């Protein structure tokens, strides 16, 4: 997936200006930046929910090969976990019975055996997140777009869900574009991290390759010798960016 | 143990029984004028009499037919107009001011007009119940669709759902939830419409019987009818509540 010179505006000054980035096949890429830097707007433009002012988003993927995992799990509250997971499959032409069987298999894979008949309101935050993940993965996506997907989870549940996500995307060789303001999360999960400047007119200021080998354990990768120097560099660059914009204002 | 929250209904029932006993005793002691406040035993006797001679049934039939007819029509038309107004701006521009006015006024004032237009038969009662319910359901559906959770719409779109999928999986369940959430109020409105319509001009119905009791100064009959209407509406509330609980079990 390639984003070229993307500029997004909501009527006034652009929130993002001339942003370019690439997500190669099977790579985990993160986009970090201060609040208001237009990270989520970029994802919405990639999905097609936001019309850019200029620039292009190139993917060689069908809509069904694009998975989405947002902070808000946005499961349909009147459908059971199984029905929610099967929804995308039926939209893409799969027979309902087969879609439900497929959905059940994904729920099992994500440790949700016996939860298929429950409605989202009757699931915990971590379980809902897993259902949303199963919904995204059931479509067999080649690229998953994630917008702060783990932010609403408590520390232990978050660690488990993140571990599952990493294991799955590594096994299935799925590309990921993760938007987050959590620098540790970005570095521990990604092959590459892009830093966005403070908005408006936010743009990519740096690109950091992460030389931590795969398969990775998201917790242990923080102890890798390459992690701390990279984290310090990224933190310094981000702080400088925020300070610079504050001075300009 | 008696003060445990689980036994609140026993305490309430006991308090009600004490109230009835005090009321009965006060009546028998001549402290209450039976012309205005008859004894509970007199009210009970009037109620038993209504059922034992069978004359209540045509009246119950008339009120139920008017209320349930108006309720069904009001729900269907309210949903259709609400959906149409939410989707087509021109319809919203035409309907919204009318519905706002109808919502603001006490709609039962239309009862005499319906009698002139539709006669003293069933139609004028159904019309009053209908207008009370339809305006409520229209407002619920119209506002609800405009405030539908955008995240759910976007989720269905991003999963590959088309317009029909949006209607089927997001809008219809949302509308059903809002309508069911207001079902009990709608039931109350429907019976209000039927009874007020019968009160204004009718030959049958609980409202008509109430009017008759008033004109003959029969307070016992009046209390008996009020009690009967109360029980009927509470029973329907119970059914509506169970339906709501089952259909909205996801909530």
C-alpha cells in the first residue's frame, strides 16, 4: 500500500500535507505523532471514508482484503459475537451457514470458545476487542489498518490481545498500518515507524527502521538492545517537534 | 428478613391492604360521603356486577378495538413517515413543522373534530388513538435515524455492506429499538385516545361508561371503571415490557 502526497482538509487549513508512506507486503508499519497530527484522518482516507484534498492511495487489494481495527470496536450491539464476525463474510458473498461456521472457527482461534451466542454488551472490553479482531481476520485481509486499537484495554488484557495480534499477523504474513501515540507500542510491534509532525499541515518528519528480529514477543522485544536507543531517539524527535510547534504558535 | 429488598412487594401489598382497610372503616363509620368516595366494598361489588351480568364485554371490546387499531396504525404510519422524513429532505421540510405543532399541543383536543368528521362510531376513536401514537413514533424514528451511530454505519460500509445492508443491519434494528423503547408510552397514548374519544361522544366503550357514570353520579361505577382501565393498561404494559425485554435482550 502506497500513500503519495496526501493532503487532507476539513474545509480550512489542511490537517495533513503531502504525506507519503509505504507499507510493503507482510510488514508492520506504525505511524506516531502528537494529538491532532491527523493520524486517524490518514487512515480514514486509506479506507475511503475521507476524501483527500489531493494525493493518492494505491493498493492492489480488493476492499474485502482490507481489515480494520479501531479503538472503538463498533460491533453491532443487536448481533451476537458470531453474527458480528460473520457479517463481512456474508457481505462478500459467502453463504450464511458457511460464514457462521467460519466465524465460530475464528472465535475459537482467539480463545472465545462458548462466547459466540453472546451480545457485545455481555462481553468484557478484551473479549469485544477479540471479536472485532476475529471480524477483521475472518475476511482474510492482506492489510490491516489499526487506529489505537488497544488504548481502551487495561494493561494485562492489552498485553494478551497485542501478543495474539502479533502472532496472527506474523503467521498469516499480513501487512499492518498502526496508528498510535504510544511510542513503546509502535517500536515493539513494528518493522518501521513513521513520525508525523504536529498539525495543522502535519507531515512525515522521520522514518525509523526497527531492527528487532521476528517472530517477536511484544513484551520481550522491549528488552532488545536496539529498543532503548531507538526509543530515546524517537522520543527526542517527537518532543522537539512539539516544542518547535509550541514556539511557532 | 421482612426488610430485605427482595420482599418490597410484600411490604407494598401490605401497605395497600392497610389503606383499603382504613378507607373501608372510615366509610362505614360515616366519615366519607359515599356520593363522592364510596367504600372499597361498594367499588368491588360494582366491578363484580359489571362482569357477572356480562354488559362490560361490548364496552371492553369497543375500547380494545379502538386502542389497538390506533396503536397498530400509529406505529406503522409513524415508522413509515419517520423513515421517509429522515431519508428525503423535502418530506422532512413538509412534515417536521406539522409534527412539531402536533407534538406541542395536547392532541386530545382534536377529539370533537374527529367526531364531526368521522361520526360517533369506532373510526373517530381509532383516529384519536392513531394521531396520539403516530406523532410519538414519528418523532422517535425521525430523531433516531438522524442520530444513528455513525461508527456502526462506517463499520458496515468498511466490511463491504451496500445500502440495503445498511438498512437491514443498522437502520432497521435501530428503528426497532427506538420504537420498542417507546412501546409502553404508545400503549398508554392509544388507550388515552380511545377512552377520551369515547368520553366525548360514543355509544360503547369504557370511556362512554365513565361518562355515563359521571352523568348519573355513580361514583362506585366510576371508581370500578378507573380500576378496570388501570388493570387493563397495566396488563398490556406487562406484555409490552416482556416483548421489549425479549426483543432488546442484546441491550
